[in-house]
């Protein structure tokens, strides 16, 4: 039998230090991987000049990472379940290092896009790290550890912007990617030395056809979302990609239901707890990313607009940085609430905190400290939600499927953030004001995006309310349903709540 519950508490004084080391190493790996999301932000406006290409072409340095991450995350999760989570985590970190070195050695567009795509392949590190924790940690440590690992996605993004701004302003732009390569190599060495390979594996045959179908469908969907504003939302290319995504994913779904060993077990995914959590994750991904789009722009717009603060990119990054620290500090609080009230309650509380943060931002946007306050409030909400989602997912799937299940949940959040970027781009492009010869997003445009971010968080709260009511989470495996009976999994893999 390949399924196994979270390990019980180990005897002896060395158990806690070993657990602490495991958590720190995996969380560090997650932070390093999430840094790549903000790594290029300081140099995006300069890329056309640096690479000798048009701005529409250099935008692929960002889009390539998004597409590679969307495809790789569920595939890496499934391969981790089959062949070893630590092995695939190291593969992801290796891709990060290779991609970083490729960009660091490049001055042309094509190798930069290839390198950024390779960096995107590392996105599966965070869900794989969460799955390793389930396999290796004592049950009483699991909740706070997975909350910390999940929050590392936001922590790296928040801390990466000011760090990248400092490097970009004081060194050659290639240093950004040499730094990423060094951090990735350090993370890989630490994993090799300190993280054991899990014995929990599903084995079986890899569903290559399912992986190709899912990749094609996701690429069509995310290309349409991310490039629709450039191509035109009513253009034949954009509409054709949306239509192709629907058709391909529907056909892929039928195929996955019929294949013996699918890439994604859609029957497990359709369980109410997993399905509703993933739907809430899309809304939360949308709601949480709006902050990253609005706050830096408002801080950097000229003060002459009447609502911009005329600050530097470095200042904008420093304003966002405390949110990452708050996420980290909130992770154990999130775990404590989940133990006391259940992860459903934690998720709903986090969604309301995020919504409150956007409400505060609509009212307060005239001083730098206003934005620091807002980023901290929203960061606290993100810390709650990021801690609750993996607990809900792992509470409903067998241990041998946690890699793919957590990866799919991460993908749902990514789809939400991509959609947020597209929607905000459309709103800010159409709600504008003139400052001399320049056309800039208007204050009402920013407030509209903030309002939509709050609405998305409230929608996530409403969706999360549909998750089956359970007792305090142990996040170890399939738990009791509202009716008091365990959902069928094929194999028992955890302790009932």
C-alpha cells in the first residue's frame, strides 16, 4: 500500500530540530522560486533597449514564465507522486539554476525567453514541498509548516521587488539572474543534504497524452488571458484561443475520466471539498494580485496627478516588503485557527481580511504609510488563506496524490492572478486621465480595480462557505464529511478529523 498518513510524533529530543530544519529548507526553496515572479519587474521597461527588440516581443520574457509554470506545476506534482517528491523538487531547482544562468549569459531576446521559461518550470517546488511535509513531519507540526510553505509564495514575491530594485539600480541587469542562480544552487544543496526522499509513492505509468492535452488547453487559455489586451479582446486570435481552450480541456477531461492512470484524477478533484477549495483559490488569486498591480503604480505616478506619490521603484518595493513578513508571521496563527476551528473557517477569515484591506485602500491612498498599512492587512489575509488551502486539499485526498492535488490548487491560484492582471490592464487602459502629453490611469480606474479586488475576496468568502463543515483540521488525509462518513478514496490515507 502506497498511501500513508502524516507521521506521528517522533520520540527523542532530536525530532523537533529535524522537523525545524526540514521546514526552513523547504520554505527557503519556496521563497527562492517565488522570487522569479518579481525578478524582472525593475527592468521590464528597459528590456526593449537592453535586448534590441520591440516591447511586444520582450513581453514574452514575462509570458513565457507564466505559461511554463502553468504547464509544469501539475505535471511536476504528478511525477513527484509517482517517482519521488524530493527528486522532482530538485529537478525544479535545477531548471531554475539553468534558466537563470541562460539569461545571465544572454543579451538577445530568444535565449532570455528560453531561460525565463526554464525558470517557470521550477514553480512546482512549493506544492511539492508541502507534500513532502505531509509525508515527513509529525502530525502536530504539519499545520504550521504547510502554512509557512504555502505563504512562501507570497513572501518571495513581496521581498523580491525591493531586492531586485536595489540590484537593478546598482549593478548590470545580468546580476539579477546570477543572484537567482546562486540562490537556486544553495537551495538545491540544502535539499540534497537535509531533506529525505519520501517513501510515499503511487507508482504507475505517466499519462503523457493527458499532459500534452492539459498543456495545450492551458496554454491556449493563458495566452488569450495574458495577451488579449495586446491582440484585442474581440480579435480572431484571442477568441480562437478561448474557443480552443474550451474544446481541448473538455476533450482532455473526457479522456482523463477514461484512462486508467490519469495525470489528474478528476473524480478526486470533483469531491466537494477539493472542488470548492479550488474555486475559492481562483477568486483569491484574483483578489490578492490586484494589490501588486495597483500599489506600486500609485506610489510611482507623478504627484502632479493629485493621487500619485512620485516615489521610486525601490520605495514601492520597500512598501510592499512588510506584507511578506506579515504573511510569514501569520502562518502559525493560521495553523492555530485551523486546529481550533477548522481550515474552512481560516480560509473565510482570510478572505474577509483581504477584502477589508482593499476597502481601507480605497479610503486611504494619500500617504506612503497608508499603502504600508494596506499591504500589511492584505498580507495578513493572504497568510491566513495560503495556510488554509493546502490543509483543505490534503484533508480530502490520499497521501499518494498530495503532490498533484496541491499542484492543481497552485495552478488555480495562478489562473486567478493571470485573470486579475488582464482585467486590471483593461480597466486602467480605458479609465485614463491626461497629464500634459501623457495619458495615465485615472484615480477612479485604480479605485475600480481595488473594488473588484475586494469583490473577488468576498466571492472567495462566499464560495468557501460551501466547503463541507468539519471539525478542526489535522490535514492528514481524507476526513469525515458533513454527514459523518469518510469520502471514498480507494485507500485509507489519513486519520479522521
